[in-house]
C-alpha cells in the first residue's frame, strides 16, 4: 500500500471563499470581504487601493460566496459520501471576535463552528482548522493598522485560546496562518496591510511577518498546553524554483527566490531566523524590531508538521526581462518553456510536486501535509444519465491523478513522510486571486456565476466518483 493506513484524504476550503453570511450571526466585516470582483481586485489585495468599506460600484463575491453558512450540512454530507477522512476549513476571525479586540467572544460564531465540527464527526471526518485563512477584522485594520502593530499578537492569542478551549476534543489538527508567505505578495488580502504614500513597504512587511511568526509560535505553545493531543502546522504557498538555465547566475537566483519563501517556514519549523534572512534584512534596512523573549519563544515552539499548497513549480532567471512571464498563485514567475499552462496561466508540473516534497522533507525532516492542490478550470454542466446536471471533468481527474502519482513516488521511492492530501476546493468556491466563480476546482458543481446569480444547487461532477474510488483504495486505484 503506497500511503499510510491512516492517510488523511480530503479537501480544503477557506471561510471567506465559501461561507458567505457576511453579516449574519453577529459576524463583523473583514479584509477578505472587501476584495471586489473585476479589475480593481489586484490593487485592493496588494494594498495599493484602500478598500475598507463596501461601495456601490463594486461587486463583492465573498459576501455570499456559495452560502455554505446555510448549506454546510448538505456539503459535509457530500464530503462524507466521497469518503473524506479530513476536511480542511478555516475559521472566520470576525465571526468569533467581530471587531477583533473584544475580550468576550461571540457565542453565535462559536456555536456555528461547533455545529460544523459535529457534522464532520458524524461522517468520521477529522477537521483540520486554519485559524486564519487570510482574514483580519476590518476594525483591527482601521484602529491598529493590522499586523504592523504588535498588539495584533494579543488579539490573535485570544482568538487561539478561545478556539483551543472551546473545541478541545473536537479538533486536533490546526494551521496557524494560511500561506504565510502571501504577506509579501498580496499584503492586504494576506494580512490586512495597506500602505501610505512614501512608506517603506518592505519594512512594514518584514515587521508584520515578525509579528505573525511570534503569534504563530505562541499559538503552537498554547495549543500544546491546552491539549497535548493537538498537532500544529505551518502553511506555505510552495512550489520550488527551477533555474531557467544552468548558468550559475540563474541557479543563484533560483536559490534566492526559494529562500524568500523558506524564510517563514525556516523560522516556524527550525525555530530561528536563518542567517541568509538576517543578512538580507540588515542589508536592505528591513530588520524588524524584536522584543526580548521573542527569540526564545520561536526556538521553543516549533511546529509539529509542515503543510503547504502546491499548484505549480516556478522558474527563476537572473535576467527575467529577457523571458516571458506568467502568473501562478499570485506569484509571477518566468515562464517555463517545458510546461503546459492552465487557462489562467498556471503551469502544470506534477513532477514539481515530488521535487517540492523532497526539498521540504530534506530541509525540515518533519511530517509533511499537502493541504492544497487542484486545477482551476471552466466547467460545462451537462445533463447526466439520471437527469441531474453533472460535469465531465476528465481534465481535472487527469491533473489530480498525475499529482497523486507524484506524491506516491515521493512516499514510496524517496521515503518522504506524508500525513495527508486535501485538494483545493472540493466544492466550487470563489477564487481568491480573481474573485471569479467560473474558475472552478470542485468535485461538486455549484450553480452560481461571477455576478452572484444562480440557484446555489450542488451537483456531483465525474471527478466526485473518481475521488471516492481513490480514497476507498487509499490511493491504489487512480484510474
Ligand atoms: C491558495 C489559497 O493561494 O490558492 C486559496 O490558499 C486559493 O485561498 C487557492 O483559493 C487557489 O487560488 P485561486 O486564485 O485560483 O483561488
């Protein structure tokens, strides 16, 4: 058998991309609600265009998303039908603390997630909870400037303590920050950061990253104190860099680009700032202010496992201006001439997943968890033999099959210790990068379009049945 007996197969979502119910149950507004659909999205998520209130000219897809807030029972039942062992989901911070700096949590928010966890356990599904998947209450941005302010550590600590206590025995797997390295690439969406004219953006980003890293170590500490059964992971938007050529300068560039991402996980997993990062921050004048006790906290509270998203590998050149560029998960890269691309320009590279798994395992020697992987594509619903709508998504099956095969090679041939695999978007949801619905990842089709129109009815795609067989056979049967 290629994978462990208790291998965690499942799917991953984020509150802001599926829940909706943005003003229900006492929930407060958050940065992720304010990312509009359309051409301004990019400026908003990168913090260049300030959007801290809804306006009348934009459509905000996260407000209602796929309304999982009201459909969660039906959706989790379908995950159960596929045989999920794990469901990765996130908590909307502003459901628990609507403003973020209250001392008492919002009971309605807490009981909503309690019901979600109960529903998971009904089907034998283990919840894997991302404490923050990009979200930050708007009040914390307006009042404190979000993660640039050290006070955020206290607010986050309160959130974590509340969650660990309330869900003790119901949740064992936690991730502190989704794709923590996104703070560099999409600082408003990733960490609630907006920039003022003339401000040194990189200084703010590194200071904010330091606060998140300290908060993450503190969360890990509290999780272990509250319940020794808790397992805490870090989460990286991964995908190793290849040098564009064997020119030493290209190779060096690839190493530097990889380090930009490793930087976070090096701290969370090894417990200290790596030498290359200290030198870089010193050189560039971006060294964050650190308080006494920070280094010790980081050292003593490293994560139990390393999780990551993988959609594509990346490519680096010392002369990027000479090559075509392409987008990939909010991180632009030089286009690799050997790879095909999705309709959104993300390059498809299953072997890159094996390479990434090996690189991370060599570097950290901790169990790994692939918590996001999938294909965003346009689906054409057709009528199935039973009269219900379905999608013949062989392209999605093909993508996932090849990536699972690569993962299998990393485990069986290379000896990588892998805990589980959750595909991104087991049910269609709003795209983080573009705000679109038409960029679909799911095994379950949701009738909703980019303008928010549709019945919200759910339909099983062909991949639904395929993934069910994959799980049943513990990854043995990929046909
Ligand atoms: C990851 C995020 O970056 O990629 C998800 O953690 C996101 O939130 C996923 O949805 C896919 O990206 P996109 O832009 O296609 O939604």
